[in-house]
């Protein structure tokens, strides 16, 4: 977490001095609802068996929210910073464990949380009108994420968050509703992936009167948000 805030501070320390020189630049602040079509979670990304390594759990119809700030530093170019919060879980039969000498598969609440921090350069198309503003952009994203698993009163604890960068491209349309208020529709193409190491908060869990032993060592999980992203938001220009 300290490393994450350090990287965000570097981004802001680089961006903000540039903006400070642009006294006449317009600023757009948007609050967005974000829909992502799908994501994949790989429970055994380090397995030597390709079939096991590539087996994934699919999460679909993921909703999240985001804050987007864009600064116009010329008539054609803007620079934006977007911070998003994604959290999704589902009850799935993903835990295999022993009771005595018998193997059982248990349903657990699995999912993930990720905070994308994305820096984007935008081009404002000259054919835009007073009512419709067309933009296209691309940039880099830094992703802070974890894997979620809950089984009875046992959860996961993050032991290591591995550095994750990704690229994205985006296209957006702003429709001016009234003076400095606009509605925005945006479509984003990205494929952020990150790997996180976790361990169970307790080595045992009691389930229906039975004591179930859980792995004590940390394990890796890979999250791949590979679906299309659609964004609907409202923009205030100042």
C-alpha cells in the first residue's frame, strides 16, 4: 500500500505543476458509473500443468464507479487522471479440502477488488460542435488489487501485491446539457492483469461441526479484467 501511494504521488507531482502553468485551461470533473463485461480469475497461475494453470473463473456484468479529471492545455489536447474502484464477488465451488480421508468441494465467496489509476492523453476532434464533444485517447494504468475469498469466518490476508501496469485506449462523447454540465458516454479498451499473494486468516475452519484444515502457506492468484468497459457519467466544467 505504501508503494501504491508513492507511485500515485509521483504521478501527481509530475502532472500538477504542468497544470499550474495553465491558468486559462478548462477543467472537467466527472463522476462515472462503469460497466465491465467480464473478468477472469486464475486460481493456480503457477501450476506446471497447462490445463490447471489456464483454468479460470469468469465474472460477468461488473459495476463500479470512478472519478475522472481532465485538463485542457490546448484547443486539441487534454490530459486526464482517472481513479476507479472495482469490487465484485460470487459464491462458487472453488475450495477443495479434506474431512477425514474424504475430499469435498465447498462453496466459497470468491472475487476481487482493484483500484485502477489511469493517466490518459486525449485528442479533441476538430469536428466537434458546441453541443457534442468527441475525444479519443490512450495512456497507462497502474492497478492495485487483491483477491477475495470468504468461507465461514475465515478470509484472506494479502501478503504481497505485485506491481501491475497496463495500457488502454478510449473514445468518449460529451453532450452539453446546460452551460457547464455535460453527460458523457465512453468506451474503453484495456486488459489489466495483476497477481496477488494471499493466505488464510486461520489455518482451520469449522463447517457443519467438522474441522477443515486450510493451507497455511501464501498462494498466488491472477486477475485479468479482459472485458470491454462502458462508462456513463456527468461532467462539471470549471
